[in-house]
């Protein structure tokens, strides 16, 4: 069940080769995502919500930093 984490690691390697700037932290790995995200895409797990919120906050920070 580690396919997602291997894919994420490989994607980071590709970003380095293409000179892209990925957001490195926070990293998110959601185990048993099928139990935490329903068929409509609603997140029903508070820890997962917080992790995603933290990631989105970091992405917005980097976008605003690069714009100014």
C-alpha cells in the first residue's frame, strides 16, 4: 500500500530535473483514504482536513512570495 508514497517521491525527482520548485513541506500521506474521503470528495477525517489545509496554506504562501 505504499504506491502513493513511491509515486510522490518519483514526482519530486522529476521536479528537480525540470528545475521546478515543489512545496516540500508539509508532506501528506493519507492512509486508508477511501475511509477518510467519501465518494463526493468530502473529507470526513479531521486530521486529514488539517494536513490538507496546512499544505494549501503553504502553497498560497509560496505563490504570494513569488508574485511580490
